[in-house]
C-alpha cells in the first residue's frame, strides 16, 4: 500500500469580513509618529514576510535593505522628493533587484533547492537545464523581470504590515541612482527599485481617516 | 480649541507568529483539486483585496479578468505552456495593465477623488496639474509602470488567499499576446501581464508538503 502524502491542514486565519476590513484600512500614510518604533517581534515577522514572498521560478532576484542609520536616512531625504516619511517612519526598506539575470542566478537557487529537497544529482542537472531556459531567453530584460518580482514582495509587505496593525507607504518618488550610491549598491549587482516606509501614523495624518478612493468594482474586475 | 483628527484604531488582526505561519504555508501550488470551488463569500473578499491594492499615485492602472468560462480556460491552456492548473484551479485571474499612461488616466482618478473627498474645484485643478507630472515624464514607459503596480496587486492576492486558507499559483509562463486575443483585450487599452490560479490543492500535490527553499535571511535582508 502506498503512503499518500497527507493533505495539509491549511485552516483560514481570517474570515472574509476580517480580510476586507484589513484591505480597507491599509492606506498610504503621509505622516508618521517619529516617537513610535515597531517592536522587534513584529519587525521580524515582516522580514520573514519579505523572505517568503513569491518570485518567478523561486529565484528571489532581490535584496531588501533596512535603513536603520538616521544619518543615512537624512541623506536619502533630499533624494526622495523631500518626503519627510523617509526619516520619520519607524522603518524604511529599500527594495533592490538584480541588475541582470543569468545562469549564476539559476545555479545559486538550484544549489539551495537540491540541498533542501535532497534531490539526486541527475535530477539537479535536469532542473538546472530547465530553469536556465527561464533566464536565458532572447530579449529578456533581466532587471525588469527582477523588478516585477520585487513588486510582489512590496505587495506582500504592505498587506502584512496592515495585518499587524502597522501603517505603511510605498514610495516611488525617489532617485534610484542616488540611492544606489548612498546605500553602497553600486557594483553589488543590485539596483534599488522601490521603497517602503513602515511605522505608526501621526495623529494629524489626515489620510488615516479620509474615505478611500477606488474605481467601482465592476469597472476593475471583469468576469469572462 | 481645535478638533483633532482622532487616531484610528488599527488593532492587529494577527500575531507575528500567525503571520509567519501564513507566509510559510503559502506556496506555488502545482496541482489543484478540480472538484473544490472557492465559496462565493471568500472569492468576494479576494476581489475586494484586488480592488483595494496599492498603486502608484492611486491611479489603479489595471483590470483583473476572472475567467469563469471553462471553454475559454481550455483555449488558454495551450497558450500557458499546457500547465493544467489553468483549467483545474477553482479560479483564474488574468492581471492586465494599461498599455499607456496619460492625462486621461490622471483625470479619471482625480474626478473620482474629487467626488469621494468632496474637494473644491480649485484644489481639484491643482491636483490634476500635480498628478499629471507623474505620468507626463520624458522616457516614461507607461505599460511598464502600470505593470509594476499590477505586481503589487498580485503580491496582495497571494497573501490574501493564504489568509483565507486558499492555495494559489502565480503564472508567468503564458503567451500574453494570445491571451489578449482570446480574452478580447485587443484594442481595450489593457494588456495581460501575469496570471494567478486560486483554489484548493490536490491531495497529490507534492509541493504542498515539500520544505520551502529560501536563501538565508542574512543574504537577503541587509541592515544599514
């Protein structure tokens, strides 16, 4: 008799109503309370969320830089359209993507995969071959491809923060090249793509209580 | 005495441990149980999640197509590297992004914004001016910009599905041009970017119980 793989218990942790409430209350925070810091256990859960984000073929073509140093945050400020949230939010994460994608990225992942899943070496060679086709395509813009994955992680982070009762702001208004210089990314093989602030909103953040603006559901979601 | 805006109650709905467990159990499902359909209330919560996803400047440059028709799913199959999940998963969502971004996209959003937030017409004109600068930039690739936002919604959807105890798979392996043809997107101003299957995994989905493969935290997250 075969030994069937058991169906995992994947009980829901939220009701649909709770999920909708979380989605409705997430908003782009414009003012943070600089005195409130995210507790270490909550921040750790957000780092795990980033780490376990989905990526195409599992390649994880990213780095997440958490800028703790206030002096570096100050330097980033003028390269961020002077948005004060860059210095006032409890945490600031810079999402960086691989500048190029090649066989070495696939090899790094498959090495890891083979070790964790304990697969035989022939199978590993096959996987390496198959996955190489994903990045070894004519016309593939590796940085763009990697950047798309980074935005999956951003989407995950924003939702994850809201689940923990934290506020967040995705930041697209910044100078990537200046960020790369300040953060020492030049020559690292990674370039900054997008930024997120996470923390607790200030009492006078008007966005916190403003009604949300969304196109009607029927304009955005179409059933076919 | 001024009337301060009250600090919103934003109690966490999950503990950090619960959030980590949700992140760990989300995985790219390879086999779905075709007999299990997502109940309507859960699916509705996922549509709300898509609708309320974050996007740059709030522009929501996307459409989400839910493919209910089995005959259309069959047509998509051969344009999806023959991945059976396209037909076996309870739900299939095609994420489409605006082909170009221009002043009409800004106007559509600001019209909506002005109505919901009840702002005076001078302020509306200023907003229109300011936001137009976001899309009216030399060298901006509107479709790429819109596609990035779409991936935020994808990241949100994957996490949201896991919260409800559902399985999901992001699908990059498909032919966007053929999808656009089949789904009637040609000439609509939107193009398909990425796809997600959502449902319940089959008992024989080996990925469900395989250990997850991730680079070590210290290689992925760097504190500065």
